């Protein structure tokens, strides 16, 4: 699962820059967030302390807030711009609501004590981490006995068409997009932790666009293109390459109504804390709020 070629600073800049346009393009991200929350509801438990890793502009955080009104929630993100939007989007806090805090930090190095949260969750953030295994270990470390770790990430079939089209242009472009995990590798990564009942499932979405430039604009608006594309002068924005992609998509990935399509696979993973195998080292949550 290691994707160590991801540039930590590029990811931060890309998503901070995209914070203003993100919500306009994030229809799929919102749908996956709602499905991820349904996984939490099926677990039928009431967390008192929640950590949302990679909160972005706060849509998933607000879903958690609405569902678990009395819980204390910490929204964490690497990008300052995203965290700022998340904080602004928060609704009015009533006296019986839990506390809300905002923390700018790297999910792979969580600034919290062991066993601090009952629910450690993340919606579509893991794929932008340099070492997903390290993030999983950190999620497990801060999970309290009896707690649930629950997250989504993009799967192997995401942007399959774009990857294949790049290969057809020039084989050296085939590795331009970062790889995403499959269900089996994600399951193996979960099983390597000291957890109980690890479960991974997936959904495959097919989205259509007026042309390939509309797809590229959406990826750019989400901050995903700069984060998901390996460093290369021009990225996907070279005019010649864009024309080649448009022609290729029209030949291979056109719909009957003359649009083009792209696949996105969402993986949902969850596991429970195994109490007897873990001894917490501290009982205080050190938080460094962004505000």
C-alpha cells in the first residue's frame, strides 16, 4: 500500500488552493461520505469522542455532527485552506452539543495520545498520504478500547480509463497517475493491525462528462489532479496531450449521447479495537487547534 512518491507539500498546496472550488465539484465525494456514515450507523454504537482525518471543507464532519450531536469532534486536515472552510461551515452549536475543535496536522503523525477516540474515521483522504500503512497504524494507536476505525479511499479501478488512455499515448505516461489499492490489499493491511472483524467492501461509480477537458477541470477543481499526478512538467495540462486524450476517449470511452465516462471505485473499510492486545500510554488528548 505504500505510495511514498506522493509529495507531502504538493498535496497540502493542491488542496489548500482548491478549497474554494472543491464543494462545487465534490458531488461524488459527498455521496461516498453519506455511504460511509451509513456504515457507522450500521455499527449501532454511540461514540463520545470522534476524530475526522482529512476533513476537507467539512461535509463529512457535518454529517457526523448531525448524527452524533453529543459527541466531541476533532476535524483534522493537512491543508490550512480546507480547515478554514470546514470551520466556517459549522452550524450553530447548542448547549447540549459536544465540543468542536480543528487541528492542522498530518494524518500519518497524529498529535494525540493513545486511545483518545471512540470513532476514528476518514473520508477519501488515505489515497493522498505518502505511507497509508503508517496512517492506519496511527488510526489504530489513537483508537480507544471498543472503538471503531472507519474510512473510505479510492480503489484500484479509479480513473482506469484515463490510465489506459495515457498508456496508449505513450507508455511512459502510464505511470503518471498514482496507484490505488484493491480490496484484497486493503483487507491485508487491516488484518496486519491488532483489530477485530476487519471488513472491506466497494462501490463502483461511472460518471459522464461533456469531454475530457471537463473531467480534467473537475480533477483540478478538487485538487486531485495536482495530488494524484506524479511530478511532470505540465501535468495533464499540455495542449497536445489533452487533444490526444480527447481523441482517444471519443474512440474508446464515449457514451451514446456523445459524452465520455470515467470510473471511480470507492473502498470502505472498518475494524474494531481489540482491547486485550493494546495498552494505552496516556489519558490526555493533546490538541493543537488551527484557531
